[in-house]
C-alpha cells in the first residue's frame, strides 16, 4: 500500500546531499549500466493502523460551524473569550487514553 503524505501547505525543502551521494552520482554517471541499477531503490514506509486513521481524519472535509467561528472571533477581538481549562484538560486526558489504547 502506498500512502502519500501531503505538506499541508508548507514549503518543500530541498533534500540535503552528502559527499557519499555525490560520489555515487558521479560513479553512476561514469558507468551507464550502474545508473540504471542505482536509480532503482526500494524505499518503503509502513504506517500503523492508528497512523492511517489519523491521516484519514485530518484529510476529511469535516463541516465547519462558521457561525461559532465568527462568534469566537468577535469574543477574541473584544477580549471577552473565556478559556475552559477543565474542558481542555478532560479532552487531553481522553485523547491520551485513545492514543494509549485504553478508553
């Protein structure tokens, strides 16, 4: 199974090359038969089921409650937004339980 990981809008960084990579590239360029075998690498990434579920959840087009978002924006601008620390803590404990495998 091949899985593509998106950059989520982040800029792509160039891959760093080392001197070993450069010497291998020069050797491959010097011998045409070596370039075809050197170019065929078999890199694989195996994702766990939870990683796949997380990827699916993050790529899902969940509906956004635009009215609630606007309400929070207005409260933030007015300085009246109240943070519910207990609700945040309870959600973090619940998430930790889900990640750890216990519910």
